[in-house]
């Protein structure tokens, strides 16, 4: 927990960085902006990181296992720390029986390696490996996960343990904290269940933090008066989660890895699938506490972890909040006296479900069409775009834009989220959310709902550059 | 909820008896804990038995109104209670009888590929409406929704404890349903209700009850249940033409909040 010394992989990466001469790096970095595939990079020696995708039996609680797919036989996968602007190589080995692909979520990478077959990244065949060379940017808390299709198989895609943290260290880290913790929220043992909206949807038996149910596994250990930086990821395939740390507040400093204009203290965090929150907690309440899901039935399903101050013991304490609280706009830039309206091109996008039977999952449409029949919209490089996300459904949708960050320009109710940069936003049901981005990273760019069942059922589209 | 509670003929009795108080093929879902389901079953025999036989009123132009109250116990069991009434020219509104029906299901956490539950129903009906006054039924329920199709089978077994059919021992009275979702709100299909007589010695086809309904389900809200249809009897022992309707409403007594 304490700010740790470099891991073996990091030491290896550092050594690698020192061993490879600058000319080799420059050739890689300049020859292809961020990618160089196997042949060239293998000549440089071992990769900085290796990810083995393989079947794994995860012990969720004592003597209760789930057979899944994981990275390097652990859930979450290994923490990958990269230096902003310093070329890194990652080798991915697929030891499963089906094609796989790894998406580097939140990074600005070329389409060829971003990790989406819809953008043109090649799938990794069973038994084969691929090496990526990438120039990490932007700095902050990112993650990596499978981007494969699951459909009705709730043991594939993001329903599995294929997720891990990726942190791009900024050139200058101004953070003031004593320790750093990475936590992943995930749901397991999914099955399709009839829902109130008349279609089938995934429901789960078990929910975990870092692959363990509450009370199983090592507690988080902290010391009084420490400032602990929590990096929390919701890697759930479909579920939104609220988490609180009893007796404490979170000072939110970054959303989706990007520093927020107005850090604020909040009693709980809400994370939609794929969202991340970085928040500092001042440890001033020596005791044993629960950090867990606020909703009782989800915490009862296991989503929580014990936090233990040094020298404290006993049963962990949970103080049940009375309501769910979260508001993106708390962290936005204060409104300017006279807002400056840039030249922005608006793109309206309407999300609607399409009924396919009470015994099936709904299909999803963007502007009336399901992927792969959705329109591919052409972007002009350098132009700023406003996506008007009109959610005409009773579901909230975590909307993700690949290879770019966007600004929350207007949230439901006309509230401003200016200054908040994200790569995933939860678009509220029956509401309109506006996001803006500058087309500054040419290449095919995928846009989709990050709920696995929704993207599998057509909730995707592509942008291309002119 | 995608599913509508489907239904069955609880009391298909031999030639001289009546039935058609609750015409429903059951689905495997049970009522949620802390929730009460209130249903009104309205069935009108357009064409049926016109003569009084062995003191039992004829079914012709009888209007049956049955109230069903079902309480969810937990996420795998419920108990239902019925009040049966009949209205007919010359007889007025009459109480017919009451039944109680506990039911358990395979919990969803077992992840079975089909829905499975089993109900048992015990009850009394007045002899002027059925010579078999005390009856018991055990009803296995299997169902499955596949895309727009829904399938349900209820191979029910019946036992008469008091009345002329005591000697029959177990009777076999299967029901089934196949329906198709035309839209999210409207489903329609065929419901089948039968009483073959004794399990080990079926009645002749002439004496069996065989009914087919064209039925509609309106899925307007998870809280409401609306089903109606028209059915024909295929044998002499079956009422020939019946209209049926079910109107149900769920009432939740649990004060659940966003944090529950």
C-alpha cells in the first residue's frame, strides 16, 4: 500500500529503457507514431510487459471458485505503469481457445493497436502473440481490457476477469499523497434474467473488489494521518456502482484519469462501467472500516473491502448512507462570466432500444441503425465537435469514445460540466447529454455504450477522419 | 417483467361437473417477496351444458368471477388463495368454493436453463357446482422464453378426496401454452387445457375435456397482468365456447429505496 518501490516489471522496463539506444527509440517513435508491430520491436529484446491471456480459476471467497479468463493468472491483471511520452512495448500472448483482443482504454493510440477490431486492430489468434510498441499518452489512470464479443455467452468478453490497471505517469507528478491504492469493482456469475423493461438482461450472483468478496483476502492497511490516493475502476460488464468508505470522505481529484478543474470532497463515488475516479482520502479515523457498495444487496453480494488502520482490529464498521449521491458538475470549472462559444459542429445521436422478444436482449440503435449498419461519420481534423447524446431509453448508458478525450459541455438539466475531460460518460435515461471533443487523432474511432450486452447488440458506431 | 403469469384450468371435472373458474397456464415465476398479486378471473360460458345433471347446475351462460390473492413469501415461494363465484339467470350470484395454493420454484440463482416450479392446490367447491367437493392437485410447471416465443407446460395431476371421482385416484389434466411477442406490449398464442381422466386409465375421447384458446397478453406494465381469450371445446364433455379474461395487479408492501 505504501508508495512502493518499483516492481520487477518496472525495474525491467527501466533497464530496457536504458539499454535500448536513443536512435532505436527515435526510429520507433518517429517512424510510426505509437506503434511498431512484432518484427521490429522483437529485435529490441524482451517486452516491458507481457500479458498472458489464459483460463484461470479465481477464488472469489473461501473455497468458492469461478472459472474465467484472466491476465497473468490474476484478477485484476498486473498493474502496468508507463511513463508519459516514453515508448513502451507490451507483448500479449493468447493462451485461450478463441480469438482475443486487448483495448488500451483511455490512451490515444493509433487505430491499428487501440484494441478494437471495428477500428482495424487485428485479433490475436489462439496460441499466438502480438507485441505492441506504444507511446503512452495522456497521463493518468487508464486501464486495459478485452474488447471481444460476448453475445449471450456470459463467460466471455468483459464478463471475464480480463481487465487491469494502466497508469501513465505524468512527466511531473504534483500529487501530494503517501500511498496509492488501485481497486477494481466487478460483477461475476452473470445470467440472463427477465427485467422490468420487458427484455432479458444480465444479472449477477457475486460482486467483488479486486476479485474478492468483502471479508475475503487481505484488508487495505493504512496509517493514521496518511493521505491515500485511491484509483477506483468500475470494470463491471454492465453495472453502475456506488462506493463509500465509512467514516471518511473522498476528495475527487481526477475523473477517468484526467485532473478535474474543481476537486471536491464527496461522501461517495458513482462509477459507470469503464469509468475511473481518482480520489484522496485523509486517514483521520483510526479504526477498521468497510469500503463498499452503498446499495445493500450489492454489498451483500460481496462488493466491499476492509480498510484497517495500523494497530486497529475488530469487526469492520459500515455506516449505511441513506441515499445515493453523485453529480459530475461538482467538479466542473466555475462558469465564466461570458461563455465563449467556439465554432463547434453539432452531431445529434439518438439512442433507442429495439424490442426483439421477451426472451431476448434488446437490440440498440444509434440514429435508428444498429452496428454494423450505423452511419460512419466523417470528421475534419482540427474541428471541434459537439455530440448531442439523446438517450430515448429507460436505461442509463456509459458512453465511451475511443482514442480521444471529451469535455462534458452540458449535462441533463442544462448544467455545465465544462472543464471535465473524460473518455466515458453516463448518459442518463430519457435525457440529453452534450459532450465535445476536438478531432485531433486521425484514424477510425469507435464510439459505443460500454455495457457489454448493449455493444454486442448494436450500440456502436465509427467516426472516420476525412 | 417480461413474463405474464400464465394460467390453467384448476378444476376440470367430469361430465356432470363444472370447471372454468380459473383458466390459466402457469408460468414458473412466483410473486416477489413483500408483494401481493390480486387477480380477477372472469369467464363466461357462451355455449355449454344446458341441463342440470345429478343436481349440478348447467354451465350454459354462467358467469364465473374468481378472485385470486397471491402473496410472495421469498424469491422462490408464494401462497395463493381463491374465492370462486358464479352468476346465472335464476340462481343469482353464488359462492362456489375456495382453494389454497402454495407454490415453490427453482431459484434463479440455480441458473437452470428453463423455469421450473411446482404448485399444489387444495380446496372445496359446493356440490351444486361440482359433485367432487374436496380436491387436491399437484402441478409441475415448466416454461421457457426464446426470443419472441414463449412455451409453458403444466402436466397437472388431480386427486378427488370426496365425491364420485374418488375411485379414479390420480387424474391427468395437462395444460400448455405457446405464444409469440408481436410487440413489446402484445403477445398472442394458443392455450391448451385438458382432462384425460384417470392417469392409468384415460377416459374415452368423448368423455375427455379438450379445450383450445386463442389468447392475448397485454404487457402494459410490470405491475399489471392482462390476459383474455376465446376458447372452444373439442369434445362432447367440454364446454363448447368460453370467453375468459384475467386482470391482475401487483401491490408491493416493501418500502424499498435506492440503497436497498
